[in-house]
């Protein structure tokens, strides 16, 4: 169903977005990946191969988003997976500038991507945003990210009404091994640490892979009766 469809994956140069880009190209889609770093874009385009091109964008800048859609032209599906690395902090000790940057990138970035996608998005197409399991399963030190994630889920439900008949859904990943956690450790030690810190406690007894989450975006894009929903892919984290 994705054959010859044009997908724009903002955040497609790394982690979950990159795994989705690879899976979508395998299904015959035309894929444009977007991110800030030119080197990462070039590397990802080479790694994915096939019908893929790279475009530069900074989602914390509305003009950059407008320019992206002007360059990319008509699309069938928009997928947003922008991330923002930050150290956890208790609310009582939080740096407001870090919190603001997180909201600006992950919340406002996806909000504005949806705003400017509309003029280019097929009426039979879809938008899939990204939240995270912290929205429903809190952890001390992650209040800002939990709030951003909950906001994205509310945004997705509202956009499903506002952009109808286009469909809008949200994917909420749990702990996914994109290579960044415990990156300072040697490979075998890192795997052991990931398993003992996160995997052992999950009902599925392992952490997730980017490919596990990619399948949820593929489903959200292709199921014509699915809109306004959040698909949680967390190995059971939210029910344990
Ligand atoms: N991995 C997990 O365990 C996990 C768990 C729950 C939720 N999530 C969520 O899932 C999404 C993807 O996570 P990930 O781990 O795959 O992240 P990642 O590997 O860090 O990839 C993030 C992508 O977003 C791009 N990006 C970051 N800031 C951007 C900006 N201002 N403008 C445009 N692009 C930007 C990055 O490229 P550039 O840096 O070059 O711009 C990169 O392509 C994130 O929203 C994350 O919060 C992840």
C-alpha cells in the first residue's frame, strides 16, 4: 500500500525515524528524510539506499519548516520523530531554558510541522506524530518530557478532527535501543546493562528495537480506519 507513496520523515536520519525510512523504502515508498545535521543526512541517505533523498530542517524554527514544505512539495504521509537529548532533572531543580527548548523542539516542532504540512498533504494521507511512554507512566526527573508527550497525544486527537478526512495518529515508544543509552560502554557490556536496567523489568523481557516501533508507524499510515489514536509500543511497560 505504500508503493509509490511519498513519505516525509522528519527525524529520519537516526534511531526510530531511520528504521522507519528503511522499512518504508523496502515497501516501495518514495521517502524524504529531514533533520538538521548535513553529515547525518548524507550518511543516512547512503545507508538507506533506494528511492530516498535528504532535506535539511530545524523544527524549532517555523521559517525552516515552511521552507522545507516548499522544497518537498506534495506528500502522502508525514511522520515526525524529532528527539531532544537532555539530562533528567527534578522540577524543583529544573533549568527553564532546557524545558523551553524541549517544548520548542518536540512539542512546538511537531505542532508546526502539522500546520505547514496541510497544504501539501494528500486528502487520503496521514500524519503520525511521536510521543513516548512517559506520558502515561511517569518517572521522577522527566516531568517536562512526560508533559510534552501527553501534549503530543492531545494534539494528535485534536488534529484528527481538524484535518479530517486526513488521518492523524501518534506512536508512543517505550525504551528503545537506538545505540545512545550507555553509549560510553563497550558493546557486550552495554547490552548487559540495557537488559539489567530496563529489559528484565518489562513483560517482554527485553528492550525495544527501532524496527519494533517502525512497524507501528507503517500500520498507522496504512490502516484507513485508524485516526485520533495513540499506539503504544513499549514491551508492556505501561501495564506492569
Ligand atoms: N529511543 C527511545 O527510547 C524513545 C523512547 C520514547 C520516545 N522516544 C521518542 O521517539 C522519537 C525518536 O527518538 P530516537 O531515539 O529515534 O531519536 P534520535 O535517534 O535522537 O533521532 C532524532 C532525530 O530527530 C532529528 N532532530 C532532532 N532535533 C531536530 C530539530 N530541531 N529539527 C529537525 N530534526 C531534528 C535528529 O537529527 P538532527 O539531530 O541532525 O537534527 C534525528 O534525525 C523522539 O521524539 C523521542 O523522544 C524515543
